[in-house]
C-alpha cells in the first residue's frame, strides 16, 4: 500500500486490514509452534521478546505482540494506526459506508477522519453534506434543487433535517455549530418539518423525532431552533436521552418550551427519573445520568411518580439495584419519600435490605425510612452480603421459610451472578438454593456471570457443580458463548474473559451446544484475543 513507509527488506504488507488480521493469527500460531523464521520476524520488532531465548519468547508471545510487530513492519506505530491506514486507502464507496455507519453510532472521530482523507464524501448527497455540517455545500445543493430539502436518504426515511440533527460534528468548530443552525433554518424555510420522525431501528412501529436526535447529541442551538419552529417538547424521548447524557442546555431549552419531566412515558410507562435510575455502576453512563437527574430534581421534577406495573419509584429501583449513592442522595435531598411502597408492599428500605445494599440502607435510615422487616428479605439480604451465619440465623428463627419462597425469591442467585457477588453465590449454595435457576429468557446464573466477565462468580458456580452447557431460550447459547459475546460487547476485559473460557473448557464445555439459534459459533462473536484463545484450546476445528 502506498500509504505505508516500509523499511528496506520488510515483507510486503497485506492488501487489506482483514488480511492483516488473518496474517497476525497465522504468525502467532507459527511463533508458538517454535517456527524460527516467524519468531525472528516478531522478535526483530519487539525488544522485550528479543531479550528472551527463542523458546521463552514462543511461550510468552501474545496476539497483541504480533499485531504490533506487523504494524511496525508497515511503517506505522501501532495496530490502530495500521487499521486507519488501510481504511484511508479504501475506495469512495467504502468511505461513504464508513461515514454513514459512524454517523449512526455518533462516532465523531471516525466521521472526521473520513472527511479529512476523503472530503468528497460530504459531496455525495445533501444528506452527507448535512452530516458534515457543511453550510456552503448544503446551500449549493438546495440552490440547484430546492426539493432536496425533504428528500429521503437512499434506502432510508432519513430526510436532510434528520441527518443534520443526528450529526455529532456540529461541535467540531464554532463554524460547524453555527452552520448546523443555519442549515436547519434553510431546510425549514424550504419545507422541512420540525416534527419529522423516522422509525426506530429494529422497532419500525416506534418513531424517533428530529428533536430527539438533536437532543441526544447535545446540539442545544439546534434544539432551540426546532422548538421555536414548533417541535413538540414532550416527544417521549428527547428529555430522557438529554438527561441521560447530562445535556443541560438541551434540558433548559425543553423546560422553557413547556416540557414536563415528571409524568411517565405514554408507551413505556416510566418517568425520566426512573429511566435514569436504571444505569448501574461501573457503566460510565451512570455518572452522566446521575448528574442529569440532579438537574431535573433541582428544576422541580417530582421524584415520587411511580413507573410500570410494579408501581416502583426511582428511589425504590436504586435501593434494589444498589446505587449510585449520589443519585440516592439527590432524590432524598429533593424530597423523595422513603416510605412509599411498591405494588408488592415493599419500601425502599425493604428493597435495600433484601438486596444486601447496606450503604443505601444506612442513608434511608438517616432519612426516616421504615421497612416491613419481612423474614424473606432479611434472608436474601444476608445471602447477598455473603453472610451465611446471618442467613442461617434467620432460618433458625423462621422454620419453613425456604419452602415458602416465591419464584422471584428463588431467582436471587441470578442477580448475584450478574453483579459478580461470589460470596453471595457461596452463601446461596450453602443454604440449598438452586444455582441453576432460570432468570429472564431461561438464562442461568452461569450465563450471567460469564457474560459480565465475573471470574470469581464463574469459579464459584462451577465449584458448586452447576451444569456447564445449559442453553437459554433467547439466543439458544451456552455460558461459554455468552462469555465470548461479552468479551466484545459487555466489557473490555480480555484477561477476565480468557480466564472464564479456560474455566468453562476445563469443566467440559462443548462446541455443539454453543452455537446460537442462527448457527453462529462463539468465535464469530468475540474479541480477537478470546477468538484466538478458543483456537489455541482446540475449541475451534482446524481449517
């Protein structure tokens, strides 16, 4: 490839990034088998391996090492730069697909990179010009054909104003920010609809408004213009996602134009605050959602409006899930009633104690919370804390309690596994709970622990003798397949997922049941490191 500056004598680079990925895997396999030429090729680029004896280097080499060596061979600093170099050399059609894909995922960095190397992408249509927030280019399109103001993007229902609202590039420079508003004004003057909407991906019966897209990316000036031109502030989406990302300027604009943040969503029957309370740490969105909730509370949003058939308040949900504590404090500071009950009669304190969330229980006590002191809640709370002695004391005081447990009570090990609470699983096992109990979609605790990358929880479940290859209903996959999928979609924690793969394979996990309903094997759904490890372990057939 002409973009690479190869050193004299270096091998010719692969013709595509996919070929480079395949080459890295083959080269790693050769290195680990002791192939002298392959080892020397990698060691020549990596001093830490060059300092080792060949046999030791063959044992120590990792996929990341080989990838780094191949990148250096091609004259770039690292694997990520190698990928970008290949991408930059691809034809216009591929650049356009990359730009549109990044646009749909709010990946501003990729969008900018495409435009830097292929500015002609913005000229492909009025929609890509809107995505680039290129005011002059959009004006040129409309000067030639004013009807383009409402024309759908090829193969979609996205009109130019939707394309503009969804673009994260508005904040690239002050000129882009001003341009996005000027473009919107021109589009609206030419007949675009401030209440235009498009089907939600995967749910065509649901509509996402122009205002939602602008609110989601945090384009406050555009949100204000849309509202001034008649966009409905209570569209059931904009306030939820602006608050989730703590876009306070957007929230202020919505409030100024009559938005009411307290009532539940007409379709989902949940409030904005309840939606925000569903983000649990360590999910990064938990922090912005908490700050967004604080703004809503400071501006009069009612914290006690219940949601769903369970009639659960945000405070009750947080008490059940376990935080964030800052969110709990904010609710209590703004008058949330800790003694309201859900449909099942439980208060926030009952839920905090039932889930073993001691820090929240302390906060609730400080604000005058009361509970019903149900024995089952004390039993489950002790188990969730990993306190077997306390759990046995509850059982000793209430004979027959285990036999009287309801289905939801018996599913407590599923939650313990999801949260990675290995001591809780040990306590549940000691008291005779079924550690193969089915949760949502008939997933087991082992599925949940594997997908979230909780090594100790997986180890605890296997030590308790649970079946290693149960298949759940939603995807038809085993815990090993869930671990593989989690390595690419749940957490960036390859070391944890590699350890879980080893634990499951050592416990006898088989290949045949791991295929999902669509016939996809685990190695097609995982991170590169986990896929390579599955091949090393012989889980993936040769060839």
